[in-house]
C-alpha cells in the first residue's frame, strides 16, 4: 500500500507544479506551508526542500515554454543574474533571523504589485523591449529583491520576476512568466546548494517532490498558453493576493 507520506508528497508536488507552470513561479508558496503543516518540517528545512524541488519544477516548465517560443533569454539574465547575489544574501540571513519577520512586509509589497497588474495595461508583445539604463536598473534591483525573498522564504522569486519583466522591460504576461521560470532555475539551484551547505536540505525529499511535480507543471504551461492574455494577468494578480494572505498570516501567526 502507498504510505500517507508518499501520497502527501505527490499531492504537494502536483499542486506546486501546476502553480509553477500556470503562473511562472517556483511553487514554493504552495510547498513551504504544506511541508510545515502536513509533513511536519521546521521552517528552515521546509524552505530548503522547496528550493531543491523548484530546480526540477522550473527546469521542466521552462523547457515546455521554450517549445512555445515564449522564453526571452536576455531578459531572463537581466533579472536572474542579480537574483543569484540576492539568494546568497537571503539564505545567509535566514540562518540569523526568522523568515516570518519579513513575511508581513513582503505581503504588502505583493498586494501593491497585484493592484498595479490589474489596473495597468499590459504592453503589446514586441521584439523591441525596454532596455534603457533606467529600466534595466529597475529590473536588476527587483531581481536582487526576488533573490533575497527566495533565500529567506523558500520561493522561486517569480512573484517579483514576472511584474518586473512586464512593467519594467515590457514583455507580454505569458512571455514574462516563461522568462521568469528561466531566471528561477539558477536562483533556486544556488539557494538549494547553500541550504545543503548549512545542513538543512533533504535532497531525497526535494527530488521526489520535483519529479512528481513535472506533469502538473507541464499541464500549467499548456493551460497558460491557451488562455486569453487578460485572463492570465488577472489570475496572476489573484495568485499574488493569495500569496500575500499566506505570508501575512505566516508573519503574524506567532512572535518571531
């Protein structure tokens, strides 16, 4: 008989994969709470396993998005390379301060981003994206912030990558989600490596969740490429509100 632990890991992986493919994120916002509540992991181990699983999940999703021609490599590097420095900082900070101290502030930021995504107008898809110094600087700064959040909270950073790619660099929403997945792969890989060095990462559990998440991730990619762009944009804003509510509750659940 299949154990409850195995069924729980399959359920967590499937949910994380679907979120990843559909919204261009790593799925950590689903994994971390479930790993804590269902699997009984402490917060550091949960965020570490999440980062490890995200490597596999995001890699599968970005390959699928590449088949649709949605991935923009240069823009992915513009946000992803600065994020690597951010995730190193975030994982180091996590060993010294409780992640829930920053959860409430991050929740407020995501709410503001969600509002801007709903009321804003998505640019038309074009090869002439914004790459002037100001826009590149904004994208890089958001990349660093996304990396810090990834290291602290065990998420991929897509909740910040996607708005930066849309609002700062002018990508369409689906292109931004696909490109976000590309940026997430090295960020989560570096974060998982650092957590492994700290002794927090359960490699077997992370690999298991990552592998079982692949079908859900591919399904999410297919779905997002067949939905109207505005529907995807509003759904992503709703996802940000969901994430913000989870982080707010996490930050206020008990004193740091």
